[in-house]
C-alpha cells in the first residue's frame, strides 16, 4: 500500500501506476484481442473506480452550479444511469439535453424523457401523479 500524505513524489508514483494499469486495456471478442484507444476495459477490477472518479469530477465541475441555482430539483446517478427532475419554469428539457451532451466530446447520453407521466429508471417505474411520485418495480419485457 502506498500512503500519500501529500508527498508529490508519491503522488507521481500513483499516477504512473494508474497509467500503466489503464494502458493495459485489452479485451477479447470473437477470439480476437483488441485495445481500445479511449476509456477503460469493461470487467477490469479498476474500471468501476476510475469511471466513478471521472464522473464525480465532471458532476462537480459541470453540474454543481445548475443544482445550486435550483434549476434542477433532483439529480441522482446510479453507476451510469442518471435521473433528473427539473423545474420546467426555470429550464427546459432541450437545454438540459444540449448542455449534458456538450460536457465531454466522447460521452453522449441516450436521453429518455417522461412519457405519460412515467419514466423507467434502472429497475423502477417512477410515475408523477399530481404533486407526488409513485414508484413501482420495472421489468423489461
């Protein structure tokens, strides 16, 4: 284990180790070996951690000011699924879509909007009924 204690030399060692790990980014598909040019390998033990760090940094930089301004009433993320509840008198869905998809050139979100007062979010169906939300289990058919 490497203990940092704000030592610049140790920080550089950690960064070098992470670069080596991330550059060993290979996967096999149909008996061929590939090395992606960006991102992290799915299934790698460190992929989830690196992805989480990356997403938290981008949320802090690009979304915190919108949340603080109360244009978005609720924001939640579970791994790579995001739920946003917003005040349509403050911001509209097109502006949110455009802004979210402009944050990073290599990340484009597949945005699903509420239909008939309902939306599915991982394994839940969330239904807006007057001023309250009703939650039920959702299973893809």
